[in-house]
C-alpha cells in the first residue's frame, strides 16, 4: 500500500508511541486524525496534547485533525468517526494504540480499575473498529493495526489486567482478519516486545536508567511497515524485532 495521501486515524496520539506513529505516517505521506483525551482544553497530568501532535504533522505538509475523544465512550467515538470522515471522506489506516495499565496484584485491584484497563485497551479498540468499519467495507479496503505487548503472553507481577486485555486484543485481531479478508481489509497486531521509554512510563518510573531503552519511534517504524503491506498480509501478530528482520531482507 502506498501511503501517499492515505488517511490514517491514530488513537492515543497526544504523546509517546501514538504521537510517534502519527508523525511517522505523516512522514510517509499520510494525512492523520490524532485522537486522544489530552487536549489543550482538557490537559492531562502528563505533557502532550493532540494539538501539539497535529502541529507536528502539519509541519510535514500533511493535513491533520485533532479529535478529543474518550475511546471507552460510544457517543464520543461515533462523533470522532463522523468528524474524521466528514473531513477526509475516507479512512485507510486505523491504529488502535490507546492503552492504560494499573500495576497491582489481582487481589488489590479494584473492579473499577480492572474495568478501566479492559475498557480502554480492548473495548476502545472494538468501538473504534466498529465506528470505521462500514466505511472500510464500502471502500473494500483498509488496514487495522492493534498495538499489543509481550505481556500478552509473558507474566509480570502486578500486570495481570494489562496482560488479559492484550491477549484478548490479539485474539480479536486474528478473528477480525478472517472475517474481514473478503472485504479487502487487513487486520494485524504489533506486539511490542522491547522496553520503550515513552513519556508515560518514564513519568511513572523516574529513577530507571533508560539509556539502553528503545524510543517510541521503534514502534512507529513497525506500524508504517505494517500499513504498507498488501491486503493479503493479515491475521499476524508480529513483534518489532520481526519487522526489522523482514525490512532487512524478507519480501512479503
């Protein structure tokens, strides 16, 4: 897929991996709708807003749209999709990147926190996919990329809710790939297996030495590669390392 003038939607685009993905897609020629809760009107504790990301995309000569949206709320997701389609007329790439975690032992995790992790990481991806799917099916084309984690399979103390949400997201990706292949829509999951020093992680863990950690651009590079595959490349759960190896040699 040629990304020149493609229309992309990236959730969780106000900072970190989401912002890096939005900018990387724009560098390849895509126009980008940047979706997140953190806006200049409603800033979060962490630095970064969708407007800042939009300005960076526009600086690359691409069109961009700031969409303040809580991906767990049906009405906000629907409004975001309507606004995006009204602005751009189509959607070619949906990156479900928005995610949260609540590190705690299962016995110490309140249900409202468990539900929040599931709602953002899994339900948010479902809502966004459902919102844009009719347009993709009408076009008979589209790429859906869900951002997963090595914790979908690995176990880390205190991260059970996050792990459960990510393994479910991967299963969703595989099931959708089979269902949507006749419509020309590819669905894949990027499993981030590397330590990435995003703003959120470094804010919560300020005393860690990040000198050997990857930057968010590592994930963005892999997303761009996935977005450019043929529509028959679907149903894969692939890591950043695997993408890099394919970029070095394998042809798909």
